[in-house]
């Protein structure tokens, strides 16, 4: 099950209390204060891992708490520090503070860590308060509470290329043809219910990652169809491929359909309009008299857009498309795209 957004509560450990104690040994008169400090509370730490692809675990466990620090002891013994709670998240997870809306962490690299809730400080024992005029202090302090936060975890898949298109535009068929990904393929709308990732090999030893995003419809930014819940996965892609169905059975006009897709992306996040893209005319093996394909190619020539007619079923045009996208991704990898905060 693919889960890309959850809400959880985390609480760091409370600091241990300092104690009031005095040294008492035979033949040592007026031994003085020896109360130790309390240990610090444990932190709540998030760590990114490539081994995870979903936030499913956090759907069933909503509350996490680090260990409290132990109180101090006599003989100036400091209490033990509480153990941290380290939670593994998929790479690409954004951690939001649900109360303030602040972004606390954006984990985009394997092994990257962030302290989300800091443990409380341990209290001070009475030995800290001894002075030349107060040799028998009875004062000690309590440990402080650890931070408690309500968090919203949002997973944004990390991919080089995002496939965008209406339902049944051929996105799943394309990703299954050019990579080892095996998404569900069927002839009814919204076959793809979750994003799929595929690794595409090109050249001798190069590759790029493609994300198959569930189909858009007009009004998706308002929640229509599958809504905007999966549009977040487009934000991190460096290059977009707009898939347009030019078969004789396609329900919408190819030019109108493309312009609606662009409008949906612009309404969701204006920065997506500056993202480099190309248009892919799909299903040319069943395009009939090719009138729809000709209309789209004429439109792309006028607008100076790159257009690639392909058939995922027969592999026509795929080699050319893969080489073009691979070169584009190589050029873009050193210039990170702007993402929505």
C-alpha cells in the first residue's frame, strides 16, 4: 500500500532531576554537597533511507516518545542520558510542523538525519550551588520537559522525469516498456492509483528515474478525479514529459488536452511552468488517418515545442525519446529545480 502523507505526534524525553545530597564518610567531617546532575532527555531523530518507499508504518503507529533522562545520584554521579528514538523515512520526505506550518526538515539524501524534537536538559544537583559563603546548599533544579510536536510527513518522490497526462494517455504502458517497472495497465480511467518509479538505462552505463503520476483531469487542483494529492510528486522532477493520446479513440482534442494539462500544473504550482518539458504523442500505432497527430505536430512546430510520436506497443520512436531525455537529464542534474515549499 502506497501512503505518501501521514500525521504523527513525537515527544522528546524529559531531563532527569538533579538531587540534593551530602557526602557522608567516616573520618570526613563536613564532606560537603555531592548531588549529581540529571541526564538529558533523548531526542527524536529522523533518518532518510533508500530502502523505504512509503510512509505506511506511520499510518498504524501515530505516537513516538524518546526515553527520559535519569536523575542524578550522590557522589556527584550524573544520571544517564535518555536514548534517542531514530525513525527511518523514505528519501524525499518533507517534515512539517502541523501547528506552525514550518518545514522542519527536507530529507533528500540517503542517510541524511535531522533532530526534530530535542530532549529536555537535566537538572543540576546541589553540588553546583556550593560557594565560599554557602558551603551546604540545599538547592537543586528539576529537569526540563522535552519538545513535543505534531508533525505532518509528506513524501515527494525523487525522480528525474515525470510523466504527466490524462487517464489512459499511455503513461503506465510507456514506463513498463522503457524500464523494469510493472504498473497495472488496463483500458479504463484511473488504472494508476499510486505513483510508480522506473529506472531507464541508456547509453553504455547511464540511467535516469521516471515517475508515472496518476492521470490528471480538468479541475484536479481543486481535488477532482484523483485530485492534487499526487501532484506533489511532480515537484521534484527536473524534466516533464506531457503524454498526449493521438489515437482515433482518444476522447479529447490533443491540443486542448495539452493546454488543460499545462493550466492544471500552473494552478497547482507556477514554478512548474518554468520546468523544461517535451510532448509525447502516444498510440501512433492506432492513430487512424493521423490527422490528430498532424494537428499536434503543427501546433508544436508553431510553439517551438519538442514533440516525439511513439508507440509503446511496437517500440516505434522510443529509442529516440530515451536518448533525448537522457541527454536532457544529464544537463539538468547539476542545476536543481525550484520546488514548492
